[in-house]
C-alpha cells in the first residue's frame, strides 16, 4: 500500500502530515494501490481522482468511509 498524498510506501516513513492534509480538503494525488499519479479534478462540490489502472475515487465516496 502507498500513501495517496505523497506516493511513498505507507509502511515506511511518517505520513502523519499526509493524513492530516487528506483529512482536511486535499484530494489524493497518488493511487494507494499502485502509487501511480492520478488525474485529479476539483470543483466547488468536491473532487474526483482517477487512476488509469484502478478507476475513480470521489470526495463523496471517501466521506462515506
């Protein structure tokens, strides 16, 4: 698994800053499954992030977790 903010391995390093940024408003920038850079679209209603291999994630889907 990878950090979806910085793209580093989730098991190594301190990702507290990354988790804090993602919890506030920032969309993920890297796919948590493969660490590929995602295409991110931000609009007034939220955001959409798409990985070419693993599909799309939205702010609405993340809020349901």
